C-alpha cells in the first residue's frame, strides 16, 4: 500500500540496495584519504547562518536552508563543510600539529533546483590541507582526488582535471580597472559559463556592468582552455605582472608530473569556481557533458575571515551524485555490491528446539559471525529456501545436540556435534 507521504523532491531514500552503493563510494573515499595520510573530522550539521554567508558568495547563500531557532538564533543547515573546517581549525590552531591534513564525508543540503546530478541533499568527500603555503599542498589534494577517481576505475578519458588560476584573473581584472568590490561578481558570472547555454551566458555578459573592452578581454581569457604556461606568458605578461603566478602554476605542474598524474590534468583559464573564498589555484574534475564531479582550490583568507589567524589552506569537495551516475554509465559499479552475505542461517530441523536455535545464534554472534534464524517456524525446506534468499554461506540444521552443516554454494552436508562446531565455526566459511 502506498504511503500518504512522499520524500521531499531532491532527497533520496536509501533502501538497502542504494545504501550498499553509498557505502561503496564512501568506503572508497575513506580508504584513499587514509592512504594519502589524511585524518577524519566532522562538524555539526547546522551552524550560525553568518558562517555560511560571510565569504562563500551569493550563489551558495541563496541556496541555504536557514531557520530561526526558539532562542531567536539565525541558523542554517550546512551547504558545504569548508567554513566549519576553517572555524574548527581557527579555534584550535595552536594546539594542532601541522600540517593539518583532514578529510570528511559530510551530508550537505542546498536548496537547489533538483535536476540530474544536482540534488538538495547529497554527500561530499572533502580533503583539505591547512598550514602549507607551498603549492605542493594543492598537488597533494589533486593527487588524492585523482587517486580516488582511479580507484573507482575511471581514466583520464572519462574525467579531466581542469586547473585554473584566480590570481591571474584578478591581475587581469585589476588591469581593466574592474573595481575590487565587483571582482567577486565578475568571477561568479564567469563561473556560470558552463552552467548556462552559450547564448544565455553571452546575454548575461552583455547586460552586465562591464564595458566593451572588459568584456572582450574576458572572452579572450575564456578562450584559454588547454593552455601551456608559455602561452600564458606570451599572451598576458605584456598586460600584467603574472610572473609569480605562472611560476607557481609551473611548479604545480612539476609536482603533478612527479606524482604521475599529469595525463589527468590541463591548464584551463575557464575554471574560476563559484565560491567567493578562493584566492589561488582552482580546479574542477569534469566529466563528459561538462558535469563537475569535484571542485576545489586554495582559500588562504578564510581562516582570518572567520576570526582566526592568517593561514594558508587548500582542498576540494567531491559529490556522490554525479560520481554515482558516471560509474553507472561506465559500467564501473562492482557487480558484487549484492547483499552483505550472512555467515550462518540456523534452522530447527525438528519442533521444540527453538531455544537451542536462539542459543546457537547468540553464541555465533558473540564469536563475531553473522548469524540469523527464522521469525516464524516453517518446514525445513522452506527454511533452507530462506537461508538461500538471505545469501547465507552455510545453513546449520539443528536437532538436539547434533548439527548438520550445509554449505549453500556446493550443497555439501556434514554432521557434527555442537561443541566441535562451536570450537571453530570459521572453518566452514573457508
Ligand atoms: P562545490 O563546487 O560547491 O565546492 O562542490 C563540490 C562538488 O560537490 C561538486 O563538484 C559536485 O560534485 C558536488 N555538489 C555540489 N552541489 C551539489 C548538489 N546540489 N547536488 C549534488 N552534488 C553537488 C564546495 O563545496 C567546496 N566547499 C569544496 C572545497 C573543499 N573547497 C575547498 N575545500
């Protein structure tokens, strides 16, 4: 019978089958994080509203699920975890061993218009390094991102790591006399380049406060996809001083080469990122159809903005939604995501021994094995069918003190007494 209620649009129910996929993705993220030397943290699912509006930019502020609590406090459910991370690290900065290399898999909510790949509730893997000014920290995060993509079975043909530079954009916008306070607006506009059809973007640009020269230079910057540092120097060093920026970019490319992931990465000035706190190199992992699987960059001012010391920081977030769609499209979801198999299904082969069944189930569970039995007695044949459906590796047929172990895969049966069986139940699972 259908329920009178439906799940809210843009949210997901995780029935056991979907839960297995979610766990597969999150377990893989965790494994890669630990392998790369990151430690796990978490933060509250709601915070003071201000934390999310102070420097994240208009787009995310518009997508907040916010509310006033009974004490009149303005709060919001987290749309991202980076501001919470900055708050947490700023609070304990002197007590934390450096560098801070942390990861988290928060559940996030954004009041977006739900569409394929964008939901209103999702999971996002976050990997961040705080306290390292060297661009090596950015390379380290990009490596972790690529390592996870690779672990899922994806290749550079499936996902491209596009690397852009906010300082280069800032320098060019300054040279065009775009007022500092309007810079974030321009970058937010540029970020819409891939979120809108081309003519809609052109219209936005034409209708913005930018003059013809500014618009034309911005268009030129946007034509710099898949560029080399040499080309950047040729095209822009006459206009602005980008020596240091380009030097850092080539250092980054050197590290990525040394890490063996250069084939995943391209320099692409079209990437600026939508969040306002980024200050340095920025990047997005893009799949066919311009779908962003992950995005991040350097945000050296955020700790200060939330009241902490000046501290360099860099990192990225990877969502589970686009990733799940991509893995499905590429046939990369493991076939054995089938149900967690049960070790033993205990069957009462004769009537009147159910307390012994429960005792055996309890002993097996205590010994670290998964074990279960029926909830309503049926004949042995039906119980065996149930064991099979539950994916049990072995059925244990109990009558008195004697047991019959049936290995479900081979159908082989062995009689054994209960004490001997309980000495080493694991033997039957090999
Ligand atoms: P973001 O670009 O807003 O960055 O999100 C990163 C990734 O999260 C996106 O590429 C996408 O895969 C996923 N994502 C974002 N919004 C949604 C949505 N509504 N539905 C499904 N998936 C979504 C950040 O959140 C930054 N805080 C990342 C970061 C960490 N930067 C530095 N450290």
